[in-house]
């Protein structure tokens, strides 16, 4: 572990991941219990204002920390591509595999991983050496403009609008975090990167430690990818044992 590592960032990210796991556990229990004919509901919490506030706090903390860490990184584009590939795998799994298993309505077309991946790619592109930025940026923006103009009203155009934060009527994604407004919070984190790295925050921030939670924060991508199959599998086993 690097002596320069700021453990509080891992800790904050770990707490956010644990909050996500709790949410997905409650959701999995609801879905699996219904499949076994013994429905359990957590609607009193999942549909409450308190849950919405907690969810946005966890997501916001994760976004800020991700932005801060992105400002430290020397391989933003590579990381963005890795996360985007993981996001594509999630879409394939939820859009194709789960329906084959009888689990409908869980498709994720643009969720939190898609947001992180695209945010890192955008940040990486716009922070390239100055001699590259103008031409590359102009080409990318002009291509997006043409694609949206030429396909206006089509499914592809609607998909682009959903990515931005303007989903068409009927659009659904079980996990949906569009660029607007969430990219703004990620971007705010990148501007906080330098003062955090230069240790301008209060001294106590840099002494925060909780090693098990830090471990969760450091391995957040892998945990995100594997935790839901594990949770659904355990829930299915438990209800199979109870209901057989």
C-alpha cells in the first residue's frame, strides 16, 4: 500500500458500496420471495423519502470520490474503457441472460457503471494535451450532432437522449444514472482532487481508518460485478430450503 494513499477515500467509497449491497439485498429478497410464492415486501422502506435521501447520499459520495481519484490517475482513458466494458457486460447479462431465467424488468441500459465509465472517458478526452483537444473534441461533438440530427425520433436518438438525461416516453432501466445531473458531481470531484491530494483538508480526514471497509472501497468494481449474482443465489437457496 502506498504511503501516499488517502485511506479516507477508500473508506467513503466502501461505505457507499455497503449501502448499495444492502439496497440490492432487500430488492433480491423481494424478487426471489415472490418467485417462490412467499412474497416479502420492504416497500415501507424502499419507497420512502428516507431511502431516496440515503441512496442519493451514497451515490453522491461515490461520485465525488471517483472524481477525486480520477484527478489522481495517469490512465483515465484506460480505466474508463475497463469500467465501460464492465458496464456493457452488465447490460448483456440483465438484458439477455436474466430474461431467459424468468427474471423480467431488471434490464440495465445506463446504470451507475455506464455513468462512471463514460464520465472517465469524457474527462480523459477533455484533459488530453492541448494540441490534441481542439480537433478531437470538434470531431466528437460534430459526430454526435450529426448522429442525433440524422436519427431524430429513432430508437438510437432516443437512446442518446436517455444517456444525457432526457429519456423518451416508455424508456426503462432498472438502474438509471444519466450524465445530467450526475456527471456534474463527478466533475466537481475532479476539481477537489488537487486540494485533497495536497492534504489541505482537516488533519483528522487523513487519519480515518477502517481496514475492512477500505478493502471494500478498493475493490468496488469487482464487488459490483459479483455481488448481485451471489445475493440472488443465496436468497434463492434460502427460500428453496424454506418453501420446499
